[in-house]
């Protein structure tokens, strides 16, 4: 079968013939199924791995991609890839416990855009930040895959949303999804009434989010696409009555798999009811995986970028 393979840090993703996935048994004795991949989601973590900036990279060579949508014996599914070998391929082995039914009206590209983005926003919102009707939520990188999910989920929970993004095109998308206000990153420092700041950017943007919090507000760090986090002095948190939370979906899946699976099913139910929807920004052929990565790294993409084998 064909797959996009990464051989070295900073190197290209090359389309190659690779061995078929082994579905005999997973390392933790979970039952495996073979998914015929119709779409594979690209996450920013994949780009960081390729560039050598991810703190826990896989051994090379590797096939990237931790979420797919496709077919298992005639069943339309979306799934997390938790076994050796990733989703940038024509077929992939997945643990059955991480396979979910794709809504009937959804496309495969939408299916590959859903799990990581919506779980990354939903779990912090309901388990760490406790958003309530009327809460003011700031979402940075608001036009990206996770940001577009965060806007929709915050609005679903009754919050008013301010979206930070880098262009008018991205502001327009955020407003379309329900953001009441859109700002540039430089304008975050002008805010002082944020209850929850949801930030995939890191670096100085996360520091600005902290300053924008009102008393009892919380900043949630979920990524460092814009650079490493600056040190946070607990004395500042105590003095201003604010908090910091961190969220890492991949690790939580290992520690609390039942919780993540339960919330995935709840989110899919919301999708079926039309309350939320994934935003697919671009689709690339499997042979164009390198170009897809370059689009994301350029910060010009919106929504989720997917590969279509």
C-alpha cells in the first residue's frame, strides 16, 4: 500500500510502498480493525514532529497522522490511530475502542477533522474551566482547526466569544462561527475582562492572555505553535486571583481512556443534532502531504487540513 513516510527531521514526506498493517493483535491486547482510509487529519503536532520541535517525537522513519475517517467492513467510521504506523496511508490498523460511527450526513474529510479538534476544546471547557452562560471566552488561533471548534463549543455552552486571529479572512470565519468580536494578537493586551482564555499559540500570546483575565479567570494552554511558554510566577497568579491550566489530549487518552471515549461520543451526538460541525479548510492528495504541511506551517491555512488517499 502507499503511505507518506518521514525519514529524517526536517526532511520531506515521501510517498512510498510500505507493508500492510498488522491487525493480529495490538501491544496492549486490544482488538484491532483495518480501516480503509478515506481521509486523514493533519494536526499541528505532526508539523512540529517533522520539523524536530516536538518534545516526544516518534522514532524515525515513521508514518504520521493520529486520526482518520474511512471504512471498516462497510461501516463508515472516524478513529484515533493508537498503534504503530499512522494515518497518512491507504490503510491503517486501529484499536476498536477508538473507533466511532461517522454521522450519516458527514463527509470523510469532516470525520478526519473532528476528534482532536473538538475534544481538545471540550474537555478543558467542561472539566477545567467550567464555562457558564455569559462567560467571556477568548480564543486565539481562532481560525485553525482547534480554534474553530473552540468557538462553536464556547457558544454552545452559552459564552460570548472574542476571537484572535491574524487576518481579516480569519476574522470573518470566526464571526461566521459565532464569535461576537474579533481582534488582532496585539489587541489582546487591551482586554481585562476575560473569564477563560483558550490558547494554542503559546509564547508571548499566552503571556498576554494571562494579563487579559479578570479575577477568578483562567488561561488554558494547549499548544506552543507560536513559541515556548514564558515562565509563570505563582505570585502573580495569587496576587491577581487568576489561574493557569494545561491540556494535552494524547496523554489524557492514555491516563483516562474511558473519559475521552465517553466525551467523544457526546460530541458526535452534538454533531448529529447540528449543534457543531468541523471546518475543513483544505484537502490534499496523499502524494501532496509535504505541500499540506507547508501550508499549515505558513499560517495561511484555516480550519483543518486533511489528506485524501
